[in-house]
């Protein structure tokens, strides 16, 4: 079946540091790939997405590129802020319309 | 504003009781989903519905039940058969059950069994 593997956390960074959260996937067919963010006590919200190979999703300074050859969708940000502290989930969605999520990576950014 | 409303935000249940979590959306989305989230784990799919009056079991449906009588509503009942119901429950919807559609989430309901 489909699966998503994320870099284990927690991740702690200083403000303005570079962020990478690794995500790899296994899926049949050609899934769309997503990063969602969850702030404490809230639901998830979409951060960015990519629907086909080599697409780059971007939002709020975050980027991720759909790499079919390595089945990866790593999340990056050049300079993190304290307000980026949250849990980040990588997910895929197939034509069946069901999303599969990774376990989430907790990011803490210290001033 | 359009969105998904879950209620209650916090719920306490005694062992042996059934409880129902409400999920309402005004986004005119066809598909709706229920996920369970446990600490340090990803989201696990309980049930989903792609159209009114139809729903399918997800990966962890045992001990749960749902209905989809209206497009905008998808309530989840946690029955006494669910052995470990304490968790954070998230309802989501999407425009259609296709691959490119993102999920829109409610703010969640936290259920605690006393």
C-alpha cells in the first residue's frame, strides 16, 4: 500500500537557520504530494503541494520539489522564524482520493 | 467565512458510553473524512464519504460509526466497542475525491475517556 516516511523529530533550530525536513514516499501510480502544517491545538492546514514530477510547491518561504526518481518531497526554508514552530506533515494523495500521512515532524525555533 | 466546524472542541466520556462528534462544512465539498491523531503519530483514516448516503471504512474503522445524510454534515460516533478512544479527532473535506485535491481540516475535537 501507499506510505510516507518523514524525518524523525523533534527538530530544534535557532532563528534564521536553514530548515530541511526529509520526506520519501511509496505509492502506486502518480500521486500528488502535500505538506501540511499544524499549530498547537489546531487542525492541519495546507502549506504547499505539487501534483506532478519536477513541480515545485512554494508558500511563505517554504519550498518542496516533487522528485519522482528519488520518490522524495523534502521541505526546505532558507531562514526560519519563531512563528514557524509547528508540526509538519508530508502526505500523498492518489486517484482514489484518500490521503496518506507521515508521522509528522515537530519543529521548534528558538530566538 | 467558509470552513469546517467541529464540535465539541473537548469531550469527556465515561467508559461504556457512546459519544458523537459533529462535523459541518459550508464549502460545498463532496468528500468528507474522519482522522484520528495520537501523540507522535500521523493521521489515521477512520471513515470517509465521497457522496451523500455513501461512506467507506478507512484503516481503523472498528469501534466507530458514521452517517452522511446531508452533503454538509458527517458526524462520527465513537462507540463503547472502541477500546482506546482517547485521541484527537480531525474532520476534513475536499472538493472531490481526486488526487490533486487538498484537504481542508476542522480544528479538531479532543476526546478523553475518564
